[in-house]
C-alpha cells in the first residue's frame, strides 16, 4: 500500500470519528432544545394552525429542520427566536398545502400552559386574537403570548422592528373595538 493510500485511509477514519462525535453532540443539543422549547412551540403551532395534531407535526418538523441545520446556527439571535422562526415557516408551509382546510378544531383547554404571566377568566381575548388576520395575529402571539422581545419578533418573522410595531398597533386598535364590551363587563 502506498503512502498516499495510507494517508487517505487515515484521513477518512479521522473524519468518521469526528463526524460521529459531532452527530452525538447534535443529538444531545436537539434533545435539550426539545425539552426547553418544545411546549412553547407546540402551543404557538396549535394556535397558528388551529389543530393540535397538525401542531405536533409542525413541532416535530421544526426540530428535524433544526437538527439538520444545527451547524448553520451562528448565534445571531436567541435559540428561541431561531426555533420560532423555523416553526412559523413550517406552519406557513402547512397552511399553504392544498389539503389543509381552515377549521377551528382546537380545544383551548388541551393546550400546554402559556409562557405569559397573565391569565384571563375565559378565552374571549384569545378567541379574538385568533380572529385577527394572520399577519397581525402572529405578531401578537409572539410578542404577548410567547413573551418575545420586539427585536426577537422582528427577527423571527424577518421584518423590521417598525413593521412589527405597526402590526402590533393595528392589532391593538382592532382588539380594542372588538373587546370593548367584554372589557367593561369585567369591571
């Protein structure tokens, strides 16, 4: 065997060992991300898709894509923002499919607990948020429901902070009108 062939074999063996170690690290990392962000992404997906089963599929697809692109993540945003961005794109893709039928089939009581600190006495506010146009709904859910900062929402949706602010204000105007009676009934 020539020296060149031995060197090639040695290089291939070292590459295999490094690749196996890297894959194990990636598996451990994706397990950590699933534990840390899985329920938050599931709730957001369920609200976005209005179907608990599709939401589970979306979260699974999100983590598969994250695993495949783990080496592409450079830390330019938080892990939560990165995963949220992937998840939103997966949900959007699901909504675009021909077989998807827009029906509200979700039971609000079956969703995981929300990350926000506030609790409403009923689902009136959440139902009205869900009736918003999708571009307004997604900024409201990410900002107030998931607790992302304005900059993180902008990054996740690939929008400017000004555009996110505009959509939040527009959603606020609509919700104020729709929830006026509900709000005053509570006092």
